[in-house]
C-alpha cells in the first residue's frame, strides 16, 4: 500500500483522482501525516511498561484501575490502544484455551495400560520458559517415572543463552537410580 501511495504524483496527468483510482489508493491517505506522541503519552507508556514487567498478568481493566489509583487520568480504551501499540498482552489464561483446535491430530496415549515396574522403562521431560525483566529463563527437567525423584535439570542463565549445566551428571544419575548421594 505504501509503495502504491508513492507512485501518485501531484500536478501531472492523469489527475491525482484518476491516479488514485487506477492504483486503488484512497486519496485521503495521501494527505495523512502520523501524529508524534507527546511527552505525556510517552511517560504514560513508560509507566505502563514498568507495570507490565511487575504484573504481567494485568489486562487493560486492571492496568486502568492501577493507573487511576496513581492519579493519572486515563480510560480503558486509551489503555487498550497503548497496550496494542506497545505489544503488551496479559499472561492470564484467555477464554476457550482448553478447547483443542480442530485441525490438530489426536495422538493415542500409549502408556495407558502399561505397568511401570523398572528403572529406565518410562521417562518424562518438561520444559518451562519464564519471562523476566531483561531476559528469558528456560528450565528443563527429566524424570524416570519409576521413582518420584527428578533425575536432572538443565537451566539457562538469564543473561546468556548458554546452558548453566551440561546435562545428566554421573552423580545425579547415581542418586536418581541407586539412592546414592
């Protein structure tokens, strides 16, 4: 759309009206100049960003209430607009999140009738990502389902993407499988 807008030239034939019609561009979009946010709006956006880092589960309603309690004059629509511009979204569960998507395949549960009776028969793994103020912390854990203990964890350091541990150590494996500490 912006490329087509740049093709329209004033004071040449065919007229601007005809050029816009041929290119499928609204004439009003040629005259639009984006408004630069003022200092008050930028200060409000900074405050909203700090609140979102402290309370990532706040939606537009709670964000509006908190800002009003701080003495700022805002309404929900303004907060919604700024959150949309800034890309802020609540981490709280959304409606209908437990409904499966119809295009996703349903896989059978292969362990339903299996009796877990020995070590190394069934393993489970889980990965968790935790957003932090300036980085993301990722943690992974592996467990042998025969016993209740976690056999290994792998964590990444928040400042660097490199793993803080290098995987399953012998000592961790021995303590998990033989009870040796």
